[in-house]
């Protein structure tokens, strides 16, 4: 069953049609590996949209959705979900922190030798210095917010030729265009074990970096939440958060970040992680025999280009009031409560170092 918690915009209507096929394919595989009929539920959130990773979309998986299937007799995992772990972490800074000092501290930490492959400036990841004006109960002062994934093990987890499970991939096809690829049994259980281990690994990874930057100024951890991974062996979240505590609702570069939680007695425990990516007005999205097509461009692997093939759902140039209106809509649809609003002061990202407001 598809649970439609989207904004029902043009992109989401297209994606929802494809998710109906994904739901049928997952249910078919779960039933095939069981002695009884099994079903699949897909929670399509308000940030449902295009995925960065082409492999995911070719396999019928999009960002901003939770994919949950009834546990079959033999466990399986759809590999085109490209399992890994990604999330955000927020720490209080125990003293004032000006832009110059924060920039120098981050640059030093990024350049220093480390066992981690820092990827805070890749894709849509970032490091931000934020400020809370003691709104809605969050203590006034400076905060460090980071967004990153455990990229060190990506090649071992993704369905690429030569990895440890590639030869065991099974394929269930609907037609020449749509299919689901999966691994089952012991291999599925091993991949799930990786996913669970990487949750704590990514939390330690983000903690290690923030500690390097803040040193003696590091305060308490406000939150550390994954929005990409496997909470259970029959559940994959892509751009979706599942927690009883606080989570981040990411917006646009430089815009305010919201700290949210589910309202009491909410119908489900899933939360969107941001705004998501939509198609540009002039573009369409279709499947073809060997890949996907966005606008005039055909894709077979790799990543799409943000800002060209897909754009942030909420324009960077829109006013703060327009953004808040968009936030209110998301909060209502997803049964969320806003717990705090953080102003972004400056950030490191794929666009380099940017100052959003003075401090």
C-alpha cells in the first residue's frame, strides 16, 4: 500500500506512479520467498522526489520514502536501495564562536590526518555554524550542525561488480523497463548487519569531527539521527527519519534549519528530512530499456546534477515568510511539532565556504 504524505506536486505525481510498481515488485519477491502472501507498504513523504543516485531510480527507489515489507520466510534486501547510512548531528557550542574562528577550526580538522574520509563538502552534505535565539526552549547560543554519510564502505555495500554479494543478486522483472534486484538469505542478513553497524559508526564519525573542530568548546549532543539506512531487516529509509526524539528538518543553503519531533499519537513514526528534489519545469522523467531519462539526458549509472537535472523543491531566492509557509505545510502533513529554529551563520559544502549572516 502507498501512504501518500506528499505535497502532490508534478514531480511527486510522476514518482508515485512508479512507486506503485515498486510496491508490487517488492510484494512479489516477499511472497515468492514465503509460504503465504506478503505485502509491502511505502510511505511517500512530503520531500518525495528525485534521488541523486541513478542506480536507485533505475531500481524504482526514490528519496523521501520509507519502504517496508512483511518479513518473508527467507529474508531479502533490494540492493538498488544502495544501502549505506547518512544523517545529521547537532552539538551545542559552550562558548561564543565567530565566523573566522569556526572557518579556521573546520579547515584544520578537514586537512588533518584521519582514518575517516571526510565528505562534508560532497553532494548535499555540509558543516554549519548555527545560532539559536532561545526560541521554543532551545538554549540560546551557537550550535554546530553536520550532515554526512559513512562513505568509507560505500563500494562494499553498493551493487557494483566485484563486491562480496554481486554474484548472488537475483532479479525479478515486470517488463524491459522495471525490475527489482535483491539478495536473500545469509547475504541479506550480512548486509543488514553492515547497515546496523554503520549507524553507530556514522554517529561516532560525526562526533569525532565535531570534537576536532570544537575541542574544549564542545557541549552536549542535541541529536544524531539517520535519514538513510535500515532500522530493520525488512525496512529501508531513503531520506526519511525514524526516531521518537528530535530530528532535523533541513531547508535550503543558508536558510533556517528546524528541529522537529512527531506529535503525540501520530499515525506513523516517519519524518521527512528536508524539502527534496523536484524536476525543473521543462523536464520530464521516463524509463527506457537501459536506464532513465530526465529531460533530454539519458542516465545509466552515477549521479544526477543538482541544480540542472533536478532542483531543490524550495527556491533559494524565496523569502523567509514563503519558506515558513512551506514549513507549516510540511509540519501539518507529517504530524510534526517544531521544537526550535536555528539560523545558519556560515557553512562548508560542495559550494565551498559561504557566509549567510554576520555574527
